[in-house]
C-alpha cells in the first residue's frame, strides 16, 4: 500500500427510503451519501468504482463502471467531494464495500478503499 492509498478517506451515511420500498415484494431501497476526502498533497481524480453488495441472504452483486453519478471528479488536496446514490436490496439488511480507482495529478494509479458499511431498515436488530 502506497502513501497515495491512504491519502483518500471515504465516509458514508446511509438512509432507508421507506416510501419507495415495498417489503411485501422484497424490495428495500437505500440511499447512501459518500464523502471522499483528499488528505494528501496532490489532486486525485476518481476514474472508476467497484461496489460489492451483499444482502442478508448472502446474495452478492457487483457494480463496476466509470466515475460516480455520471462524474469523474478531481479532488484537490484538503478538499472533499460528496454525492448521493442508492441501491435496492431483496432483504432489509445488507452490506456494501468496494474501491474507487484513482489517479494522482502526477499519473500514479491507486485504489481508495470503501470500508464495509451496513444498509438496514429502522428497528432491525443488528
């Protein structure tokens, strides 16, 4: 792991979207707000994302692609980029984690880790 790998911090806040969910149809919608903070001394561009989403039944889905929410932001040193997205699960509990493919302003490629976080409906025992 290089110093670049640790120069990006990812923070997550999640929310269950009850009004757009349908538990009787096993569809639970969650939003997540991601804040990507550049703690390094070089700008870094987010080029790709790779999500691994696991529901409470152990079903795993992966999402890979360019950028996030249609953007490939460049994050200057000591600044942050924030976006909100969502996912639908078949269960009221799940876990997401993954990586962002980043490139520094000097052309070095590295991965920023998105630590596992929980998606859960209110009142569900964890």
